[in-house]
C-alpha cells in the first residue's frame, strides 16, 4: 500500500519515461538527469508519453521500492509548474494526480506555513 507523507519530498521527472525501465535504470535517471541522490529517501515520479502510466521510485533504507500504476481510461495531469526536467510537488498534489483530480480547479484556503 502506498503511503504519502508531508515529511517526504516528491520530485516529478517532467520528461517522458520508457515504462520498461526498472529500479537501476530509473535510479540512473535520477542521478544523471536530475543530478540528485536516489538514496536520499525522496520519491521520484516518472510518467510515460501518454501519461496513462506512472512509476514512483523510493529508497527505503535497505532497498528500492517501485510503485507502478496503469490507467485503463484517462490520463494523469502534470502540474503547471513542471519545467523541462523536473519539479518538486507536495504529497497532496501527488495524491490529487493519482486520484484524477484536476489541479487547476483545486482552490486551497490560506494556511500558516513555516518557512
């Protein structure tokens, strides 16, 4: 079961990814293209060209976990902030993406956020 936590960081790889890639290839994308450490405990999100498949890669201290989901109908929405390589998103945004909620129509009320 997938558990999303606000304490974790989530990075969306904005380029299309070949969904045949496994643990080693995806961690290589993190290291080479995102120039990040795949072993830092962050969740890295990859989507295919049609955006109907998503993979989440996570280092859990003793090995990688890979969450993979394919939609039978529809596609996933990318956040507007996604640049050409990657962007950091919140756990809530990822939850909305996975549930099929349109990110543009979500209105958030003001809340205190410590910087």
